[in-house]
């Protein structure tokens, strides 16, 4: 129970910080006197920092352990989060967001490796599902808290609120997270880094990295550009309402642990196909005009994408032959590179084809993910 609560809190704390500016970009643009496009750097900065740091963090963790890095990072994360509330310019705010991104891999990457070390089989899949539920709740809560606080007190209050939440959860993780028992250190950091060729010649891991790329590509592509659509007429939603749209994330929080249990029983490929169908069906619904249909479509998309996330993160530990944290670090790199592309690639289609063009590119990514998973997620020996 302690491990379950701590793992869920680690997932929550990561994503409550990662995505907190996505619902308040128009307000940031007006307050800091910059273009809306420029405020997008507050979203991409932590993604880029996380992608760059994740493999190194994985190698260091494989050498020195798990809990020390998780607990240390969650406390340090409070500092740039609170400093962001006092940023005098967009550049300073982006710098704070980049600093957050440098610390997030210590939590995200190492927690997944911790789960792979301490839990195996169906127990590992279930815990991966619970961890993913924590990330989903964090992603929703970061946007919702920021949107609500901004609507009431301004965007600086949003970062203060996120900082207080981060500190409270840091204390919870430090107290509840058990010290690792099954961790086997790699003899040196260089040894962990030398595991890269092994990871890149492992077809199961390559398929998992590709799925991770597609997961965040799809999620960022959908929720960045659907925000633009809903902020325009005839919907004209404000920051609090746009933040509330992310309540659909809670459907993913329910679906993730269920997906973990079903995958343990029926295998990943079949559950991956079901997730694909949910995403494609949801994209179709978002093309409709009524707001309720768009909301229902986004709910289906969340359930499908976060099921895919559960399947991918739960497979890294079993699929990696050694240096599991380094393997997770590489996954995180591909995951966030996918998110960066998900925010950039559909942009040209948004200007030329609107939301239908963005939905089409996400659908194409989903097809590619399904094909890769069907070929790459072969059963493990003896499973």
C-alpha cells in the first residue's frame, strides 16, 4: 500500500508540473505582452529538458539507486515552481520551466525503473497502471488548478498553488516510498551508458520506444489544437473552462489500471487494438459540432491513449535485459520527443485544414503505433 500510494503520488507530481501552463497560454500572452505562439515555449521547455536529461538520469540511477533520486528531486522541484510565480518576463518563465524539466526525469524515469525492479508479472502491470493513473490525475489537476487559480487571482497565483501541492506530495513520497530491496547496481555509470547498444538492438524495446513517441505525439496533438478550436467561436471558452475540459483525463485514470489487469490476462497486442479503436472513434466524435460530442470524443481518446501508455511503461522493465533505468530513460526521451513533434507537426495543418487536419495526422500516428506494436510486442521467453 505504501508503494502504491507513493508511486501514484510520483506520477501525479510529475505531470501536475509538466502541463500546468497549457490551459493559460492566452492569459500569459496578454500579461507578458508576447504572442500566443511564443507562450508555447512554456510547454515545450520542460519537454526538451526532460528528453535531454532522461538517458543520463537513467544511467546514474542504475549505478546509485532509486529512492534517493526520487525523493531528492521532488523537493528540489518546489524551487523553480515557486520561482516561476515571480518571473518578470517570458524568458525568465521559460527558464524556470526548463529547470523543472531538468528535475522531472529523476521522478518519472526512476519511478518506472523502481516499479520494474520491485514488482514483476501481473503485480508490476497493475502497479504500472496505478502509476499511470497518477500521471493522468496530475495532468488534469495541473491544468485545472492553473486555469482556476488564473481565473480567480492571476497566473502567478497558479504557480504558487502548484508549488504548494508539489511540496505536500514531496513530503508524502519521502515518508511512504519504501527503500528499494531488489535493486542491483550497475558497476559504473559508464557500464550503464554502454547498455545503450543492447537497448537499441532489442526489438521489444524499440517497439516500446516507438509507441511511447506516438503516445505523447497523439496526446499533445489533440489537446493543444482542440484548445484552439474551443477558444474560438462558437464555443469561446475561457481559461477556467479550458482547464475543466481536461476532466476527461479522469476517464484515462480509470482505464489505466483496468488496462494493466486485462493486459496481464489477455496480452498486450489485443488490448492495444482495443485502445486504437477507442482513439479513432474519439477522433471521429471530435469532428462533430456539439460540445457534448467533442467532450465524449476527448474522453474516448484519453481512455485509449492512456491505455497505450500503461501497456508501454509496463513492458519496459520486463523487456530490458539489464540497466532497466537506462532503458526507461531512453523511453522517456522518445516519449517527450514525440510530444515536441505533436505540438509542432499539426501546426501547419491547423492553419491550412483546421481541426480535421490535426485529427487526421493523429489518426495516422495511431495506425503506425498499432502496426509497430503488433510486430514488436512479442511474448517474452517463458511468459
